[in-house]
C-alpha cells in the first residue's frame, strides 16, 4: 500500500475548536482515500495464481491453439507434423481453416518471435464423452513440417503409468484468474499426482476410469480457462492432457487424460512409435 496516497489527509490529534460535524466529514474523507489506496494496491498486484513464468528453452514443445488470433487451448508438439491436445478443444472449434498453431515462443503477443502453422486435419477420439470427459484426446495435422530448433521441438510421450509423485508440472497459457483473459506469458506450476482411489472418491458423481489421471495443486493454483489441452509432465515426458475440472474452483482433484492409455489410438492416427520408457 502507498501511504503517500493519504498522507495529506492525516488528522492531527490536536483537533481544537473544530465542530463534531466537521470532524466527521474529515474522517469520511480519510476513509474514502484509504479505501481507494487499498483497491489500487490490490489491483496492481500480479494476477499469477502462484505460478511462475516458463522458458521456451525448457519447454520448446508448447503450442498455442488460436482462432482469429485469440488463444483458446494449449497443445504440445509430438512430431514435426502432429499437435496433441484435448478433444474438447477441437469439438468447440470444428472449422480447421479457422485454427492456427503458434509455436517457438512463450509470449503470445511476441509477434515475429514465434511461428504460425496451419492445420489441415482435425482428429479426435470417436468415443469421446463430453459429459464424463472420457477419451478427451485430439490431434491436429499441420500443413508443413516444423523445423526443430532450440525453441521448437517435440516432447516424448511416456509409456509409464505413474503413481503419486511430487515433481510433476502443468504448463499453459490459460487465464490467471477465473473467467479472465489468457496469460500473455507461458506459466508453470508444480502439482502432485494422486491415487486413483482418492480421485474416484472425490468424483463419485462422475466416475473416473483408468484412462484418466488426477492431480492436486497447492491451494490457489491449478489449471484455468484456456488451459485445456495443456500437458502434465513428469521427468521431461508427457503423461497427461488437461481435460476436466479446475481444482481452485472445486477443491477436488483435476482430471487429465492419461496419455499411455491412448497409446494404440495415437500410434494408429499418427504412426508415432518412439515412446519414452
């Protein structure tokens, strides 16, 4: 808080020969200015929900999915032609000509710093269940090869089924506050994979299957609007895709699509066979 905002309005303790009415007026002025300063101080704070900015050299596989220049979902580069994301993202944006894929930069407004590719094909799981979030996985096929550099490369897909671990990351450009705009800078947070039993108990009304994986983040952190399709990463490999629920809003585990559970589907659609152990 900036105390200079109300320094000129401080009331002296030597209020002599001033009527009670005038004193009350002065007190109201002081209260108003204090409130104004408090609001300004809060509004000026960064709106990152306990996340930290991510470097493109550390996460060069990230892709921003856009429609008419606006970010709507995250994705990952899994080969020089394929982008992995959530089916929900593609169903909500079904016209392939209206989609762009932005790679090579952590900043959405960086202009020429990154590169834009046009997808020519949308693919999502035929058994995707929007209500339950099951089989929430999709792909975009690009019009040309991505030339891999230090800022653009693929992420290995994990062949493992992970039990609870601490060193997992979520990466994305989603909003840093509920119903806010997308973050201009790529963000990351540390999360923990939780036991399937714990997740199933928390989501009794929405049965969790083994094709899904659940995480919990620290209070006040988690995925947000625009983070659908973002990767869950363990040991530099992608193990999940952001699919369903926001922990900051529900207090429940967040649900991700388990990548290894859809290995056959991914191989069938893309031909990618070089999976990480």
